[in-house]
C-alpha cells in the first residue's frame, strides 16, 4: 500500500527497507516519531530523494528521566532490594548503596537529550564531563560541562557514562573492549540511546568479570531481544529494561503531534525541521521565523518560470535582511521550485546541487551590500538560453509574502493560487476589455494591478482571480 502515499510516519519497530522505499514511488518525506533512525535505510532514501525527519524534542524528557532514574536505581540498589524483599529478606547491610552527589558523570553526545541530562545531573551536584566530536567548546561552557577532546581521558574520569548518540557507522561499537579497559573498575555504563553503540559481547565480559561496576541497558542490537543474544540480562550488576526510553503517555502524545506537524510542514510548506539527510536542516525556531520567506521564495520561483519557458542557463539570487542568518533553506526552496519539471531528471532537495552542476546551470547567491528600501527582500533573476533575463522580487509584510517587482515594474500584491499576468501596450481600454471578457466567462476579479515605466510603453497587468481561467 505504500505506493499511494507522499509521506509516512514510523516508530522504531517499523523497518523502512530498500524494498519499501522502491515501492513508494510517490514518497517525498519519512518522519521517524522519535530520535533514532537506524530503522530507516538512509542511503536508499538519498537515492530516491526522500527527506528523513526526526522528532527529538517529543520524547526527550522521557528519555532523560529514564536515564536519571536508572542511575538512581543502580546507585541505591533499588532493583536488588525489590527482589530481596519479595524473598522475605530484610538485608539492609548488603544493599548499602552510594550517592550521585560528588560523582563524575560522563555524557556522550550534547544534543537535546544529552544537554538535558547534563542539567539534571548538575541538580544532583554531580561533576559533569562531556564528549562530542561535533560541537564547539562553547556548547560545553554554556551548559557548565567540561567538554573533553580526549576520549580516553573522558572514560578514565567518569563514574557514570551515559550515552546519547544515534547508531551510525561512526558510533557503532563506540564502547567496546579497549574502551572498557580505560574505565574505572567502579564505572557504570547507562545506555538508553541505541543498541550497538555499546558492544554487547564486550559489555557482558566486563560485567561477568567485574571489570566495571555495572550497567543499565534499555536498548539492544536486536529488538525484541533474545536473552541468549544478550547474556548480561540477569546479571546482578546489570539493570535491563525493554526499550522504555520514550514509553510514557506524555511522550507518545507529544511525539505523535510533532510527527504530524513535521510531515504537514514538509509536504505543504517545504519546511524541513530536524532533517537528517539534507544540508539545510532547520530548528523549530528557525522554521517559525523563515516560514513566510520560504513561501515567498517558492511563489517568486513559480511565478517567474511562467514568463519564459525556455531552458534556464543561470540563476542569480540576491537577498537583504538580518533575519537571514542562514539563507540555505530558502535558496534550496527557490531552486527546487524553479527547476521542478524543467529538467529531464527529477529534482529533489537531496540531489539538487548535483543535478544543477551536471546541467551546467550557474547559480549565484549574493547578499545586498547597498541600501534598498526594504528591510527584508529577495530578488531572483534568471537567464534563459535565448539570452532573455527575467527578474522578480518580493518581501514580507506582517508575515505575509508580497511580490513587489517584475522586470523593473513595481507592484504590491500577494501571491495567489489563481493569477493572470498580461503583457500589453499601455493604451486606453485594455483593462476594461479584460474585465468584460472575464466577467462574461463568470470569472470574478479579486484584485488588479498594472505596472509600467512610462505612458504609452509596455505594461504588465497582474490580475488576481477567484477561480481558475
């Protein structure tokens, strides 16, 4: 049934295989309701131009709370005390635990979840060290964590090691035999991220031979897990749970809402929040800020391509505005909208740059340095193979896109689904005849603007309609 859908939402148990992707001929977006996406074949998605999104904020608090809960459970022997009481024992002495306060927690990965774990651990007066190859030192400083460059030093200093990274070729077996050798004999590994980041055979060997203090494991290389494949299940120094990281009522509701929002944003508004396989990923804050400008960029592109149907050989995009701290998302939308359906190849947000290079299409993007009359402004110029240059420009007023210039003629109108552009000699009676013609066809005019440089020259009339012509 996948062939009928433009987008799909999945959880961790659903495998998006090459066969599924190939069958989904209309697929444009896949949203993983959650954080880890190793159940989705990203390489195959890239081949088919399918954007993959995640919802890391939806279940992050649930994962953070489980991380802290497991640490407390292990430190105070709660799990062992529970079974001891069931057996009718009152064994306080052997169940004496330790406190988190004053201990050093090592956090691997300073994304949303890792950063929140840092803050929660600081509330317990723990010392925090962190390791993340992809964030600047300032990230650690802002969080009040010591961001270490040397992984061996990180491992040696940590009493608790919590893992908050996805499973990728780079993170697979991130902790294995050699890494465990660097740890304290009392260290506790907490993995609520992804199975496979910790080598399970190495972990079993370390726990069985008391090379480390213990482990708390919520995720496994194969799920549902067979205890034969994970022999550390049942060891006294290991707490195991069946992938409960995001399993709270609140997280399920929030993740579902976010996943639905993500897929609607992507398909309807070309806004890709928390994308994992495109270069112009956006945060939620950036998406809210850029939404009207993305709509403007798409509208300008679709409008300008109808003025000249010849092959486009070059594109120049100029923009102005302090709001554009990262113009890449808007640039991508402009180019995809310009070339969609104009080349033999199917243009996607993933293959966009490569396809344009292969077709020898020159792309120039510049920021205005000279003052202009608009605070925020986007101008697109295209040259076609016949040498014609067509220009269009727009801005945003009160979060509403407006087209303000076409080929040097000035306007102020909102892009609409039904518009008619007419090029005519600037002589009396033209507008009246247009109105009469449309009226006779039962088509209502919602708005009309006429642009010209001087009396009697060429004019371009832009007519907004209530219905299709």
